[in-house]
């Protein structure tokens, strides 16, 4: 029966039956085309969050030896989603390993839906810590320090990533248990103390003794007096009790 027939003088009951059938077909088609994308189940929401977290932990740049723990924000249970037969895709424009938060796009190209998921990043890196309280003036030994994972934001105090970097250094202030040892806490080269001056030129080097005129951290430029010539020179701290001059 065509709907045009209902414009002709057909019995009302037949037209009503036709429209009832037509309406039923529309409802069935509507359900068929929308069944794949509807309010997400808790399982689907969890899968979306896990996809965003996995993307963050595997693609975000982080320091050597560092670890990332990614935690996706809770999602609104009114979000429209599906099981996505071809698998979820994830993407973020940010790959900054020093960021504390990023936004990850999780999408299902097959079912044509996408969700932006906020993800919190906790990045930890290895750092040298005090194994027990350290006192000012103390010379650090292997037993005085330990290596532990700390939050990247704490490490930005100019901490050390390997124990060898601090062995033999002098403590400049009292350091509590488990505190990060920073370059402000110790002197690799200490003021008024004898240092080895290494002069390097064209691959050759000679050494002599000198006196540091200030405290210095690894890689820092300080002034040193050559004890033989009494000449004051600028040199770079290159190790415990050692400075290097390049010509």
C-alpha cells in the first residue's frame, strides 16, 4: 500500500494500519542506525581512559631512566561511545615530558565518535638522596647516599642522577634523611682548598696544584690561584678537587 492511496477515499482503518506499519519501520530503522553509538557503559569508559593512559606512558618524552605514571580524569557517563570494532585510536599534540597535564584525543573512526581525555602525568627520575642525616663539613662516602626515584619537579633543584657525582664532595649544610642532594648542598671544589689544575691543549694535558678561591659545582666556572706562579685563572670544575683549563 502506498501512502498516496491514503489520499483517496479509502477506509480509515486501512490508512491507520498503513501509518502504524510505516511508523514501526521508522522506529526499527532508527534503532538499527543508532544502536552502535549510545550512552557509554562503565566498561567502555574504562577502556577509553586506559587507552589515553597507555598513549601517554608510551609516547610522552621523559628523561633517561625516568618513569611516567599517567592518570586519566573520570569521564561523564552520558558520553556517547561504542565498543569500536576496529579499535580505538589515540593522539595528542603535546609530547612535552616536563608537562604535568596533557589532553589525549581518543576516537573511533569506524563509528565516527571522538572524546578528549585530560590526563595527569607524574614523572619521576633517579636522584641521589641522603641515606641518613648528613652534617656540614662531612665528606660524602658511598654509605652516606642512595639512589631513589623522585618527582621531576623536586629534581629541578639541580639534583645529581648518579652516586659517583657526589662521592668525595664536602657537605656545606646539614642535609636531612632522604633529602635530595643538590649542588647547593655540597661543593665539588671548595673554597680555600687545594685543587688539581689540569691544563689541556690539542689533546695534551699537564697538571699542577692550585687553591680554589670559591666553591664550585660540577661544570661551573670558578677562579683558581696557581700555587707555583701565583697567577689567578678561570677554570671549570671537572671533578672532585679538580678544575680544567682549556687553551
